[in-house]
C-alpha cells in the first residue's frame, strides 16, 4: 500500500527507537529551535497589538476641582465614559496593517515548522553518521589486530631468512595504515557525539549511542533498521512544504503592506466622544439635568510631505516584488531538492548491489590468497595486498549503507515529511 508523506509522521518513519528518543530530546531542548519559537510568540503578540488598533478604546474618567475666589470655594465634579481618538478606517489602512501582522505571524509559524523538519533530519543524519563511523572504527580495530599478527609472523620468518625486508616493510605499512584509520575514526566519533549533543541540547546518554550492535565482520548489516515505507510524491506535497508556505505568507504580508502605504496617503479621520455627567455637588452628580456629552471628529489630510508617501508606497512595492521572487525561488528549490533526492534513490540499489558484489569478490580473493600462502604457493605480499583490498571494500560498503540511509532522510525532509502540527 502506498503511503503519502503528508500522512507519515516522523515517529512512524524512523524505526530505530534510540533515534526516536534523540529526536524527541532535540525537539524539546534545542536552543536554536527555542529561539525561533519565541520569535513566533513575539509575532503573535504583535498581531494582537495591531488587531487592537482596529477597535475603539473605551475609557472612563472622573475628576473633581475646587476654585476659591472672594472667600468662596466652588466645587465641580464630573464622570465620563468615552472613545479616545478612534480612527475610522474608511480607506483600509488599519485593516491592511492587521492583515500584514497576521500573515507575518503565520509566516513565522511556518518557518518554525520548517525548522522542526530540518532539525529532525539533522538529528537522524548525525545519528547515522555516528553509527557509520563507529562501525568503521570497529573494522579498523579488527583489521589492525589481524595486520599486527601478520607483521609479527613476517618478522619471525625474516629472522630465519624466509622473508625479505620488502615483506617486513609492506606488513609494517599495513599496520600503520590501520593505526592511522583508528585515530581518524576515533576523532570522527568524538565529533559526531559533539554534533548530536549540540542538536539535542543536552548530554546524550551512552545507551543511546553505544553503537549499532552490528559485528565488525558483518558490514552488510544496514545502518538504518526500519525506514522509508513506500511513499508517493505528488506535486501538491511541495506546495505544503512549510518553507514554501512561509514564503507565500510573506508575499501576502507584502501585498497588505502596499495597501496600508497607499491608504496612508488618504485623509485620516479620527473620532473622540464623551458622555457622562457633571455637577457642583457630588451627591447630585448623577441626578437629573447633570448630563453632558461631546462629539469631536478630526480630519488629517496629507497635503505636502516632500514625496515621503509616494516613496513609502514604492518601497512597499519593491518589498512585494522581492517577496514574489523569494516565493518563486522557494518553489524552484523544492522541486530541485526532490528531483535530486529521487535521482539518487533511483540509482541507490544499483550502487548497493555493485558494492556488495565487489565486497564478496574481494573477500573471496583474500580467502583464496591466504589459503595459497599457507600452502606456500603465494607470497606474504600477495596476502597483504588482498587483505588491504578487502578492508577497503568493507569500508566502501559501510559508506554505501550510510548513503542509503542519508538519502531516505533527505527524501523525507524535502518532501515535507513530518510537517503536520
């Protein structure tokens, strides 16, 4: 049964329980993700502020005053309820500002979801990189042990005159090569752990990164356990990628900004109203005949601004054009990423088959050469050469398995997998 990416959550896609735990930790603790989440919250609050500007502000006021003149003191009391300088949005300036803030907030939300998808993919890639390097390290350690035994044997035969100095030097070269590989892979494993720690946002428990559990002599074992159910990739999925949606929201915000800039060039009408009561006696403040009201409209007409209003509109239009270019580029990028991942996927099985066949052939050559050497039919140099080729084929097989896992991770990410809230 075909499963669409938009129906497949990352917990269903990744079958390795330890990987799922690492991803969960990263989503909860990653500092960069937390910063973006706070940016979304800030945009949401800004939208609420802008939306509030489209509604009238109602306030209540009370006052008292005393005037002393000619030996007499006169008191005055008042209480009012009114609307202060409420802009009547005849030309849509406030509504456009509200729409701009809304689209900006939604764009931030989509960007956060895109970052979540990227973070999940980065954790998975870092995890598979660590497993591959751990497996390569174990292979190098096993090879060093075998090469050291060969060197020891060669030195003994050299002492009795049955091996040449060339044989000893060749055996030493193989040992030193394995030692250098061990140093390299130990460094890479340590760096992989640091990368995971940064992504997860806390120290990683050893049990989660203790290795793939694959024996060094079984490099064909996949580094990824249960990944990639059958998927379809309709073009509609790309339109639901969070980064594409974020660019679309940004474009909508740019159009709203143009509307606000244009509306700002029209007259602005504000209204201030007051209703209440006043009295010279506090006890009669709300009695008959004490009512008062005021109605104060005001109009502000831009007459000359030195071209500022026109320039503001033009700046908004340039911002709109830039947002449109960004939106188009995001779609083109999405299609390129998917096409690249699918092309790699189409050739992956051929690569794996070739690597596996090459590994089997080199293993057979090494076994036969070693058997002939023990019978005195081959030189130690031939055995060391075959062993080195077999070692290289094993490392290439590990690299191919890692490439397969990375390709699945990339394909899932570029198709917007895990985009659901």
